[in-house]
C-alpha cells in the first residue's frame, strides 16, 4: 500500500497518514523538553528567584511537552472521531494552563518582541490543535494539517523560552 499523495485531501484527516510526522515530533519534542530540564538545573537559583522566570520555565515546559502528547494522541489507533475529541480536550486544557502561566510583559522587553516570542507560540499551538480536532469532528477544515504549524510554533516558543532561561537570565 502506498502513501496517499499530498494533494489528496483525505490524507489530512487520516491519522495513519500522519504517523511518521507524529513519531518524529514525539522524539524531537521529548528531547527538547529534556534539554529544558538541563537548562533549568544549570540556572535553578535564578529561575526560582523570580516569579517571571518561573512562569517562563513553566510555559516553556508546556510548549515543549504538548507536542509529545499531541503526537502520541495521533499514534493511538482510536479513529478520527475520538482523536478529534482528544485534540479539542487537549487544546482547551493546554490553553487554560498557558493562559494562567504565561509570563507577563516586563519593561526591558519591547511589547512587539513579547507578543511574538511569548504570546504567539501558545496562541498558534492552541488554535491549531483546536482546528485540527474540530476538523476531524466535522470532516473538514483541513483536518490534521493544523497540527504542523501548531507543533512548529510550540517547539519554537519552547526553544525561545529555554534560551531565555539558559542565557538571557544571566545578563
């Protein structure tokens, strides 16, 4: 059996067509989440000494760990409808958690930089996951294709957070 062509819209709603992407995502995101723990252990006293950096650490961890859970959800053979429900539940849960722990702006960081580096990645993660879940439930909206930008932005945002916690915190 050959892989469905990319131009086939049904491939976007077929979890099996996304298995290679999910496996790669789970491995890469888990490795990056592990590296975040290394970064935190190096600067742990500076991280716990400020509520802002603690929030940054928490949100970075969620941004790096959520793609692991999304990938694992795609790999479970429970069908498109159940996967759609799982993705919607994950989007709502992660969105609520990130809304609470999102680092607040600080005067040293320009507002545009804070919005791009701190607000945009969680927003795209939650919106993309929600669109993928709803797309599976209604049989449209592009299906799982929304997970690609959601995961990309989550990993990018998590890496920015890890950089801040490893390097910028010492400035």
